């Protein structure tokens, strides 16, 4: 990737940068600090279950809105990730056998209501809930389900599985949900979608559905695009893109165009929205998959050795979407499957909402000054 090094308004020269992911030794994962160890602040649990006991609540996305204050969207499913620690298993979970690998589809178990709609077939299903957040106490209130039927009616096929891992964000036309859209045996691969959210009535509902095709073809899995939260921007006219697609590429919703913006190419995947900082740059949080080693369930005897481990970093972008600086890696509460899907600023703190093991929802509150002081150019 060719990257112009600049001093003021003068381009000095070009260098070519290649950053490749390196193999991770499981022992090295033990040295990754938690977010509070590295940046201070605190972590609280938001939710574990929805009202129905078979449905989890996880991967929350926080967003500040002018009309409603701080809101959180939660993903809920009738299944979850298997884990060897009892405290992280959802109710009625089945035990893995010695033949089950954490990297195969059998890592998901499904406890499905046989409600007559889908007969006796076990199907993985997603629902979305929205709640108000008190940013001082970090507690949720007024949890209600989002009616997605109007948006789903605009899909090119019947929607059963449903959109998942939604990010809540402010767009030009109002509040929106950005999510991964995938129906087994109907769509070739997961694609990203955006749905307009209407909170004017008693029941929150999504009223439109836009599905975005991958620039690499419909068979390529797309997820974790990072939407720009327009309300948070200090210089809205300087940011022309709507999504950070991946390292060095952005996407505009109106033109449906992907743009290569140059800069560092990092082995990272998106997670949260992008929010504005006072100096005109953007801040987001990304994740990396550090361990992809097939280990059988009953072979694991130590909690610190897991089958998959996601670590996170704060990332600072310029107004074009180029990566400027990153923090070191951190975990939230354990060295396992954690996923951050929301970021917002409250007074002098950054709020980050995340899920753990597809079973629970949490929030971290970290001083903004500590994040900014830990940002540095990526190591080459």
C-alpha cells in the first residue's frame, strides 16, 4: 500500500507498508491486559437474558441521540456460544462432546420454541431490543422489542434468521440500524444492511431495508462495516463516507461507491460506529481474532486457554477514513469471545458496549484522555 508521508501541506515521499497478521502463541494471550488495567475506568454488566428465558441478550450498541439521549440496541438469539465455564453457559445448553470443535458450526447450540410457525425444525433466529441508558449509573431501562416486519417485508426473500449484530447510528435522514443480513440457503453469503429506525410510536420499528453488495462479489462474507455517526461529528462536511469498510477503503451509501483512501493496511476488523473528536478526527473500536486453534471442549482444563480469542483496540482515523493511530490490544473481562459493537462519548468518558460469548451484554466507561494518550502510529 502506498502511503504519502506529509509534513504540513508538503508531500515528502512515499513508502510502501505491508502489515500482516502474525501467528499467536496461546501463552502470549495471557499478557494482554483488560481495558481497565490499560486505560482505567470501569466495566458493568447490562443484561444477560431477555424476558423469555431461552433468549440471550448480547452485543449491545450504544448511541447518543438528541431526542432520546443514550440508547442501546441489543441482539437476542435462541442460541449461544458453548463455553466450558458454567457461569457463561445459557440455560438449557447442551454439553459438547469430545468430538465437538469450537471452530465448527456445532459450537452453536439452539433451543428453539416450537411455535407452529416453523414446525419442529430447529432454526437459528435473531431479534432486536432497544433500551434507554443512564450514562451515569450505566443501567438500562424501558427495554422493548423492535418490530422489524416492515423492513423485512422489503427483502428479496422470506426472512427467518433475521439481521444480527446491529450498530445504532445517526445518519443524514435520522436514526438507523446497520446490521449483518443473512438467510441460510437463500443468500450466498452474509451482506451488510441498513434499516431506518422509527421511535415515534409506542413500539419501535424499522421501516426500510437497504442491502449492500460486496465489491468482491455476492459470495464473499461481509460484516462489521463501521458506520459514521453523523450527529457526533464536529465537521460533518469534511466526512464524505458513510462506512469504514476495511483498511484503506470506505463506502458511500448514496453513490454505492467504495473508495480506496490509502494509509496503513491493518489486519483488523470493524466493530463499533465511528464518532467524532474535537480535532476533526474520528474514533472507533476494532477487534482482532488472535487465536484460531481447534481445541476440543473436553481437552480444555485452564480458563485462560480458549478456542478463540478476540482482542480490541481503539483506532483514530482522519476525515478521509485513513488509520492514524491505534492503542495496544486489550480484552474487556476475559480472554475469550468478546465483541464491541457500540461507542459514544459522555462528558469526559468514552462508553463502549460489548457482548461476551454471545450470552451477555456489558458496558465499559473509560476516560477519554487515557485513550488519547495511549494512541500511537501502528508498528510496522
